[in-house]
C-alpha cells in the first residue's frame, strides 16, 4: 500500500474558522449586506436605509430598515396581505401584481410617516415607463433607499423587481436600472441603446397574465379553474374585472396608506385545576406548577403506596409457604 499524505492535519483544524450561523443556513449574504450597511465616514451617524423584500409561499413582506451597532431598526413595513383592506381580498397575495401593490404601499406609507407624501407623488397613473424620482427638481431631497433582496435569485421578471417598481412609482428614490424588468431587451450590437417595452411590463403590473390564464382555464379545464381561482369565483369576479380591481387597490392605497391594526376580541380564561376554558368555547390542558409542600406530599404518597404493595406481596408469600 502506497503512502497517503494527510491533507487535513492538526495545523489545518487549528486555523479553521466556522462561518456565521445565518451564512451556514443560507439565510444571509454577508458580503452583500456589508456593502449595503456600510456608511460613508463623512456622514457620521446618518442612517443608511434599505428596502428589504422577502417572498414566501403565501405573501410578500417589505420593510424599510436601517442598521445600528445594536442591530437593525424598522422604520415602516407592509405586507401583500394588506391588499384585503383596500378591496383586493379576492386577489392573489403572491404574484407580480401583488408585489407591485406592496411596493406602492410601503412607499406611500413611509413618505406619509416622514411628511414627504405631498412633495413626492410618484407616478399616479401606472404606465410601466422608466421613472426615477431623482430626476425631479424638488426643493426637498427625495428619500433614498437601497433594494435588499436577500438570497432571492435576481432573474429577469422576478417579483422582487415588482416591489421595486411599485416603490419607485410610489415616490421613493431607489437607484436601479430597467435591465431586470419584463420587456427589457439587450442591444443588438455593442454600443447601441437597449430597448424597453413598457407595455409588456404594464401587463404584468396590472395582472393581465393572470386574466389570460383565467380565460384559458374557463374554456379548457373547469375543475382546475375551481382550484386555481377559488377566491375569485367565491367573490363572483370575472376575468375582465381583474384589471379594474388592481386599479382600485392602487387608488385606495394612495388615499389611505397608514397601517390600521385589526381589532381583536377580548378573551377571558377560566381555570379549573389543569383545565383552562377560554371565552371562545374551546378548552385545553395546562398543568399547574406544584408548590414545595405539594411536591413533598406527592413523594410521601408514592412511598406509602409502594410500602403497601411490598407489605401485600410479603403477606402473599407467607400464605404460600404455610
């Protein structure tokens, strides 16, 4: 057998450095975060704001966040499920059009909170055209945020860019290019200008791709339609009414972007031993902690019951011997 060189020796393991937990779990890209968080030295303690976008299987979450030495602080937040408060309860909370609505909501809510909503109106009529807040000549400077998509793959037409477009149209200054928007085409030759089809992007923003799929299932597969668009069918929404619903959501968001918490009913609890009965009507078991004297008494009872069993067993053995 030949000689095998030991690659991972004692010196290797002495110098190995374990990566951060969130890096090992694939949750945080620390290289990207370091660039987004690091502030210029000549700006002292000025916050550097980020537009954080996170997409789950059920909704889209957005937050305007700034970092401090003690951790991140949230200035404002919005979720796509809030579309239900603006007349979009029958719509999906996780498609591209919902992402645009969420971006528009976080933009208007943040500017309203800072008192900038009247100075920066953004794009009031959605058109899908390229728009940058910094180009406007205003007396006050626009509120600048940096897009933070985390570990989302930034492919063309991703929903995180729908949030970006909604935030920009809502009046936030987010440095970006249209390269990742739907409708963008690379120049045919080097040095030429790119082409951007705003109409194609507008179709995604207004949910026309959902409308086409709805109409196709109406003609070909009624069973699939009932599963895929159950909420729309429950609210008696036709295919041609989807675009109007999104327009209504956009207008209502601009009217009242403030967050309104839902009122939760007061629930009282009745405790009877280990049984807890809420005022709703259901019940559950929660074992109560025993006091010191109760624990001592419980041990004494166990000892007495064990002694009785032993005495009974010894008496039985004596009877057998007789």
